[in-house]
């Protein structure tokens, strides 16, 4: 996301502005070399004004399409993955402030005037943005619920922590890390894997991040299902509250 929001957008702006700028300068230099130096009258100055307009870059029906597409792609990255990269909206805002000025210079000085057409709104792009908004809400809800420690911390705080037993003298998250680590007996290496238990002769148990029992089957514990249910409820409430 940082590469897309910084490097990709910077390179895109440079290419989008420098390409018509260099093309305009090259056409102007070419016409200047072929111009005959002579005293110009009013009619010649009018012709030169027409030539200046002709040297501007061509526009076509997809000129605005490219601008809309660029904004929709930026909006997609910014909203869908904002929970994973909260700095994206700020970078998008800075980029848009710069791009507004570059597009203004490009459209007024480097390209021919666009042919105006009547329209009630932005057309199909509105439905595209609405669909992206719905997808963004779903994606961010899943990112917060599944990849973060927000839900496991809440479940431990109110179900398994000291505050669950009305012991409010200490921090409610005391012992959370130890509770989130499961136990694996090293003598089970030979049963479950091809690794010999003699590889760790001085270690009897290993701790790993999961919610499993310490029996022979290492099945999911009750806490795992509590967290799973809390995550599911959080996603449903998050989706309903945003719609």
C-alpha cells in the first residue's frame, strides 16, 4: 500500500503531466524552425493563434474516462485497505491536491479544449463507487475482526481475565499473552511429525500462538470458539451499522 500510494501515484503524475508537456514543446520547436521570419500583420497573427491551438495535444472521448478510472482505483485502494494502512487517506489527499493543479495546467495550456456534453451526473461511475463502498465495509470489518487482536483482547478481558472475576484492582489484560499461547509437548514430535524428540532434549513443552488444548489431539479449545463467535458477531454488527 505504501508503494502504491507514494511511488506509483508520484510516477503516474509525472508521466501524466510530462508526456503532453514534452510533446507540446517538441511540436512547438518543430514549427518554430520551419517558420519564415517576416513581418506579420493582423491576419498573420490570427493564423499564428490558430496554429498555437493546433499544436496543443489532442483530446478524445476517453480523456475523462482515464481521469475517472484513476480516481476510482485510488478510491478503491484507500477505502478497501484503510484498516491495514491508515495513512492511505492522507497520502491520497496530498496526491489529489497536487494533481488538481497539474490537471488544470494540462487541460488549459497543453491540451485542446474538451467538447462539453450535457450530463445529469457522473453516470455508471456512481454505481461503481457505491459497489466499492459496500466492498470496503465488508473488507475492513473482516480485517479488524480476523487479523487484529481487538476481538481476542475483548473476549479475554470480559470472559477469562481478572475483570471477569470482579477483580478490578489489577489490569484487566493481565495474563493475556500467556492465555493466548497453547502448549505443545515435545515428546509428541515423533507422533505428529518426522522430527525426533531428541532434537530438543532439554525442552519438555513449547508455546505457540493458538487456542488449542494440551491433550494428545491438540483440538481447539472453548476459548477459540468464543473468539470465533465474537468475531462473527462483530462483523455482522459492523456491517449492519455501516449500512
